């Protein structure tokens, strides 16, 4: 049975220690177009959020040439590839990676690059990477692993509680007028991902109410995996963990962080069948 290497992209957060067994295809962010971060150079989180407080960050998907080269390096060794991507409804990275896989198939017809759309992001898609790592260690083949991952895509839920509207306004997700009213009324939007797209799940009055909503969801069914997402506000993160204690935690990647800001926390759930 051929070996296979597990890949994902920079919109996905894989929890420790599984991150050591997954190759990340970087995504990119920038404040000025002449300085791109995400691969050869990055910003420390504190510096990133400091700049984000006064400047809008722009993001870009994976580099097609880099994806091709990273994949080809693996195929040349005789291994196959399983790549679990951020939702195609959130980023163009999935389509870029699929294009590279198709092109490589013509050059390496006896090798396989299987690309799976997670229909999720950050720790939601990260849980699928965890599943893939565990199945590979159990001796499952690429086909067996991919089939099970595709089955588990529909078992994912992810929720973000946004403490202020600033970054949602900045990214065009809500209007300044709605944001101002929301801040005045202490409205905390709860965002989720449905069918691969970011949607408003609910508006809650106050952070504690929002957290209780998430707690109710997390307790409604048995979870196979439950994890907490830290962005930049430690107090919010600790409150989230106290309401919804997870088995895993990750720091939200800076690509997604740029759209929600540091005053955000979240949970990811992979439900049992």
C-alpha cells in the first residue's frame, strides 16, 4: 500500500500534536500591497492585531505555483497526497489546489492527489485533519481515509462569537449603521458556517447570553471532538472555555482573524454519528 501525505491550507487550524503530521499550504495577508505576509515572512500576533486596529488587512489564497511545487516534491518520492481544504464557499484556495492536482495528474498518471472540500474552516476543518492523521496511523489507505473524511464533512459545526462590529464593518459583512446599533444595544453576533458559507446564526444580548447559546448547542448532542478557538482576547477565550470546555484548543490563523478581529472566540464541534 502506497504512503500518502496529508496537506491542508492556511485557513485551517490543526490542533497539537496532530499539526506535526500535516503540511500547511500558506495563505497570505497584507496591509500594503508591497509587503506580503504568510509564507517567507510573518507578523507576530501582537504586532498583527496592533496594525489591524488602525488598518484593514487584505487576504489572498494559496499561491498556485507553490502548491504545484509542494505537491510535485511529494509525488516524486512515490507517495500520494490527501489535501483537506478550507470551504470553497469561503476561499478560492480549494479551486486553486484542485487545478494543481489536475495538472499534476497529467504528469504523474500513476499517482493520486485527492482534494476534499471541508465546507468549513479553522478548527472545523482541522478536526478532519485529525481524523485523517489517526486513520493513516491505523493503516488505512488513501481511498479508505478519503471516503471516511468525506462522510464526516457533514458532521462539523463551528460557531464564532464576535464581541464588536468593527471588523465585520471593515470587511463589509455588516453596514456601519447596523454595527453602531449593535454596539449600542450590546448585541453579540454568533456566526456559523452553513453549506460552506459564513452566516449569522443568532444575535445575542451580551456576551454571557451568547456563550450560553453555544453551551446549549454543544450539550444538545454527543460530540466526537469539541474544541475552543482563541483569537486575541484571553478573557473572552477563558469565558468560552468555562462554558464549553473542549478537548482541543487552537489559535485562530491570522487570515480568518483579519475578518473578525481579536475580540472574538469560538468553538468547533465534530458530532458523533
